[in-house]
C-alpha cells in the first residue's frame, strides 16, 4: 500500500559551505563528465536528492525551473543504469515530460553527463515519425524520455512493454495537471511494476498533485527548495499600465515599447498566458514589420524546432511564447523580456525575467498590466518584495478607449422611410406616413340623438337553387364560395340604453327537382347458329 510522504522539511535555500559533487556518492567516471560541464558545487536540490535516489528511495521534489532539478535525477539515474542491460521493447527507465521541448532538454542532459557511459536512450515525442522510434524501441533502451500521449500511443500499438520499468520519473507534475495529462499518467503508473522507484517533481503543490503524490509514492523523501523571491540586480524591470481591458490596446502598447527599445534589442521573448494570444500577438507584430514568430504546444514539431534554431542563431529577433513552451528554452543571451500578460502564477514572473541578465549581462523587462490584472500584480510584487517601477510612455499608450471599450452613444430617433406598395402593373406607390402632430383639446360637440340601430338581413328567394347573396368588398379569403354567415352583420348596442337587437329568422324554401332517368333500351339477344 502506498503511503503519504514524510512530514514536511524546511525549504532549502543554499547548499552547505564546502559541499561538492565529490561528496554525493557519484562514481569518478560520472564526476569527470560533471567537471567537464563546468560544475563543481551542487545546488540545494542536487545536494539532497542525489544521495537519496542512489539509496533507492522515492522522492517528492518541490522545485521550480532553474534550480538544477533536471541534473538532480539525471546524474543518479546514470549511476544506477550503468549496471545492467536493456531488453527489447522493455525500457528500464521512463521519464515523463509535459512538452517536447522539456523532453529534448532532458535528453541533452543525458548526452552531456552520460558521455562516458554506454547507455541507450530514446526520445518518444510527437512530431517524429513512428518508424525511427519503433526501431529504437525494438533494440531496447535504458532511458525512455516521453510525453504521456505518445507513450500510450506506442503501448497501444504493441511497440512497448512497461513491465520491466525500474525507475519512473514524473517531471513538472503541476504543468501536467494544467495540460490535462493526469489521466494518462495514472494509466501509465498502473502499467508499471509496483516495485518501481518513483521520482516525482512539481513546482507547486495544489491539492490534486498532493493527492497523486500520495498514490504514486511509497514512503518518499520530501525535498522542497525555497521559492525564488528575488530577481537579479542587473535586470531593469518596468511596469506599463494600460487603462483599458482591451487586447488591441495592449498590442499597440507592446509594439511601441519594442519600437522604442529596438536599437538595444539583441533578441527578446514575449510571454503570453494563453496559446491563442501567442498566435495573435505574433501575427500582429509580423503585420507591422517586426521579425516575430510564435512557439507553443499546438504547433508542429518541425515548425517549433525551426523557430528555435532561428532564434538561437540570431536570425529571429523576437520570440512569442507560452510559459509551458518556454520551459525548454535555453538561450544564454536574451536582452529583453516582455510580459504581454501578468502571469497567473507569481513564480512564473521570476522565471520569465530570469531568461535575461544571465552571466552578469544587463537585461530589461517590461510588463503590461490592465485593471483586471491588479490581483496578480499584487501577488507578483509581494513575492519579489518590491514594487515594479511604472514606466510612463510618451508614445504608443492610447489615451482614448477603443471601439470595444468606448461607451456607445444613444442613437437618434430613426425616421422610417415611406412604405412602398406594388400594384399589379408593377408600379410603385408610396404611402405618406402621417407625421405626429401636437395634441390639441377639442371643443365639446353638441349632444346628438342616439341613432336606433335596426338590423338588416338578407332575404333569400325561394327557387330551385338558393340564390347567393352579393359579395361585398370587405369579405376576403373565400371568393365566390363565401359562406352565408359571413354576410350577416351583427350590430351590437352602443350602451345599455340602446334597444335590444331582435334577430328574425328567415326560412329559405327550397324545391328539390328529381330528374327521371332515361328509359333503358332493351338488350337484344344474339342467337348463335351452328353450321
């Protein structure tokens, strides 16, 4: 039975002084690759997680991107997998990532740190032909890095078996939740052996993730890294307030900021909260002459790879991205970061602006905020414990609301056009519409005697056939076959003093004439003679 994690430990903020990778139990072969990569001192999560993983313990790691989390499970996995051999279609380790970019980033870490080990690895992500992936799986892999959907696709096709999984890594669990991958992860976990070792990482711990960790993990070691609440001092931060909750106004402000900063922009990243806005902002910039391209999870893998290659090479100046897609980006020299939206999670603000100002370089960040962003803006400033300086723009900031936000004036009274009628000849006759006149008080008219209403009835003449009364002009709908009751004019009294209406019944005499049938001619019998 799976148990819940151990009591919470104090969040780590720094590695103890004097601790190096040599103190974590890694082999000299692996330490050589770490040193070649330029690392000597582990981050707090690496310092705590690597020894626990080597002991075979389950891990619950609460750490954000940029804390060295990837190396905290890649390094001990290489050490463990260095002994043993993979079987066909049965990977020894499965690492689940929410996006293709993050999966590719983990694969790069395995190649970098595992260069002195003969380990086989396969990348199972969307946008790659099944043929190449099938061939790698048939040979057998030690490490399989995959997105949940593609992994289940290959399993349903019978190309992979999960009964031999020794280690399972679930990375970025909170993002998996946001992207709707949790049902897929639950299926994958049920397909793996109960005796597996599980490493579970998440940047945040919402109730759903806490429940899952209790289901997947067995007596885990909980390692929590303090949330980053400070930004680098070499990064200039600016806040631009948009007075209207209107996306078109925000795009106009963004374009003017970029145009003002263009001489200093080497390359920049624009962050949007929604994939739909990523596409719209990129198209808007491109329409106005800026070199910009979008990147998000709905694009084809080939298109995303080509966009990233252009951005890294400097051929593309501006990249418009969502938070999930940007997590796999590793561009060391980003000069500007633009927040088209205030991030919903305050920690994402620190991650976003952390893309610039690396290695001591100067960087600039701009964030556009509307009145509806006030709640998230307060959370961001509370996290960084500082107020973001407000930038008053002389250009680009619209002082007038757009049509979408401007109150509509009352419409003047509309005079209807004269009605048109068509006669049988096709000519148009316009009827004049009576113009409203001012009401006047009419003088009282002298009293008149009330008329006595005498009902009139049509008298039918007795004849062989009842005669049809003459049809009046105001009878419609029946033509010459109008029933007799349509011609009876019911006259009602005007008031109680009028004499009652007397209805006289008129008998209609009819004479029925029977026609005699003509006498039948007698049938003549034809006699037949026989010869």
